[in-house]
C-alpha cells in the first residue's frame, strides 16, 4: 500500500512538475515504476488474474434443462387466469372433457338420437302389424267347367262345396300380408265324386295393419286329390285369385269377411283341368 501511495505521488509530480530539486531527481525513477506497473497489469489481464472490465456488462445464459419442472414452467409463460367455469381461454381444463367429435359422433347425433322418419306404425291393437289373424271361410262354386276330367271332354257345374282356413304368417311392412291357405273342395263328376285338398301361400294387398276393409291377392300351390276318377292324376297345380272385404273385431276379437274369386287347377299327370268361380264368407279372429 505504501509503495502504491509513493507511485501515485510520483505520477502527480510527473504531470504537475517537480516542486524542488529533490523531487526532480526522482522523476526518472518514478517513470520507470509507472511503465513497470502498467506492464505488469497488462500481463495479469492477459493471463486471467484480473477479470476483463468489458465482461462485467455481459448477460450470462443459463441452461434451463436441469432446472426443476415448476421453475421451467414458471419461466416459460405466466400462469393463465382461470374462468369461473373451469375454462382457460379457448382450452378446456383437466376437469372438463372435450365434446366428442368425428364421424361416429355425427352418425350418433343424426341417427341414434333421432327417431327414423319411416318408422313403422305402432302395433297397439288387433288388426295391426303385431296382431295375428285366422280366417275360416265356407262357400260354394257359382260357375265352373271341367275339361277332360273323366270320360267327357267338357262338363259344367261340377263344383260343389269349398271351405278353408287362412292364417297370416307375416307382413311386408306397410305393403302386403303373406298368408298360408288350406282349402277343401268337393266335385260331382259324371264318373263319380272327387275331393281335393289344396295347400298354397297367398299374398294379400294391402296389409292388415292399414285396416282398410277391401283386399285382393292370389297364390299358387299344390292340390292333392283325396278322391278322384279312374285314370286321373292325384296331383294338381292349384292357383287362386281373390277379392274380398274384411272387418276386424266386430265383436271383441271376432270379425267377419266375404270373399269371391277363382279356384283353378291343372292335373300334373293327366289331361284334366278345372276352372271355377266361387263365393265364400266366414269369420276372422285376431289374437
């Protein structure tokens, strides 16, 4: 410290000039000391013993990878304000689930959540699509012709009694009914009596669900001759065309119907044929 004070006094004397001869004799020595001190300072700065003054104004960049998660988040961005409904800005909070999106969500909204436009009529009562019905009819032939059935080539008015049961099997929605019909018919031929049992599916329009009183339809099936004349086929192709009116639940679950049409058959293993027009009436039961 004493040497630095002496060096400072010599520097002042060097700049102001010597006050007396004694000080003037020390000027060369003071100048040599100044140059020596500056040289030592330059060496110290270059080696690193004295920090560079320019480095004091620099900003040190710190790596945040080793910082704690909470500190890193705090330095990245400020904590957003949370609204009362739990939503931060346009983003949902962790407690709020985002609404479902995509094709499946759209299909669910457009299909499952809405009732179909073409929904079936509600099966609420008898005579609707949920109801079964069974019809029993009894009638007679009003006009008929038999060709090559027996010895004569043509015979008229051989048909007698016709009776049958019709059961509704199913429905083509809002269109038609599918029914199964069993028929029993008797014939009075010149060569003897004949009886026939017919089994055939029948399609009826419109469906019973419409509750429209008038209907029409037809069917094709098999005819089995329980009794016939000699030399005639025991199997026949049966076909019928129907037109009628029906009224359900006139008395509780019982209604009635009237029906007219044609009942024809062709013998499969002989030349016989029958064409007949009939009329029948009966009861229809819903359950």
